[in-house]
C-alpha cells in the first residue's frame, strides 16, 4: 500500500469531501475550512482545513464565532500532518482543550480476508433492532466502563435513518454479550470505518477482536470497499499493526465549549 497516496485519498474523500452524518446535518466549506454542522444534539466540528500561518488564527476565530452563535460546543479534528505547523498550539491558545491523541490506521480489506475463529461457545450476531442494540450497549459498557447512553442514541438514529450503510455486531457467550463492534460504510468512497471494537476483560486475548475485524472486512469487500479505517487508541494500535494496518498519521480532537 502506498501510504502517502492513501492518506491523500483519505483527506480528499473523508475530510474535504465529508458527508453529513445525519439527514438534519450539513457540511459547509468556508474558505479553507470544512465544517460539519449537526442536527439537534448531533456532532459539530471542523473536519478539514488547509491553512497557513498568516490565516490560521483568523480561521480559528471565525469558527469559534460561528458555533458560539449557535450556542454549540464543537470539535476541531486535528491531524498530525495538518498545516500550519503548530496548529494545535494555536487552538489551545484560543481556548480549545485537546483530548487523547489517536492514530489513523488503514488496512486493505483483501489482507483481512482470513479465517479468524472465535473461541468455542461464542457467536457473532448482527444487530438490526433495538433489542440487539441493548445487547451491544451492554457489551460496550463492560468493555469500556462508560455509560453507553450515547451509543444507544447513535444506534437508534442510524437504524432509523441509514441502516444500509451500518454494520453492527455483538458477540454472545450463550445469551451474555461479551464484545461488540460496528462499521460505517461511506458511500462514494473506498473507505469503511471500523468503530467501537471492545471486549469485556475476562474474554480478552482470545482472538475476538481479530475475528470481528475479519468479519467486517468480508462484508466491506463484498460491498466493494477497498480500505478499512480505524482511529486507534494506544491499546488497539499494536493489535492492528500485527494485523497489517499501517499508521498514517495522528488525530487529536480539540474541543471548544462556548
């Protein structure tokens, strides 16, 4: 894989050409900035920028004024290769608070089409209704120890508005949910995003994560998607590298609260 070419393709299709996340949202291009304006309770933020040292501060102030006028928190999703150098320092100086850095990792679906077996007694079940969403949320809470209310809201919305481009999975041990994951298929691009893969502590280290990656890769390949994209934490990055995913750049959410 030509990492530089794939990163440029990602910037073009997934950032500069970003699509609204929901029917009530919109994507706007203002100068050298692309921003996502969510529907009520939706996500708001800057998804792409190509700035210089001369115009960066003005562009930052413009976005603060715009989202502040809407009374909304928003996120500037900063990538490690974004210009100008030191853009993160400029954002922090303007009042943004950085969240933990992640790594943008991309792999090819063809490299993930392997037989990855689950431990005996486990099965992968597709999530297609709110009963399945409840199991998925339970597994997510066990894996990450956080309130899964946001996931319930997200899944309820996506199942109602765009189920064809969502793949959601839960792993069951009998009737107990022990792991879950989802995949977002981005129409008109070669990218499918892998999100939310997490396993409860007693079941870790048994190949469940690998099996979920392979399962989603098969679906993505069947739908014509070439690349799998992950915003990887420090915990998942080494696993993904062993599976052949390449780290292309870092990504850090900078959050602004009016």
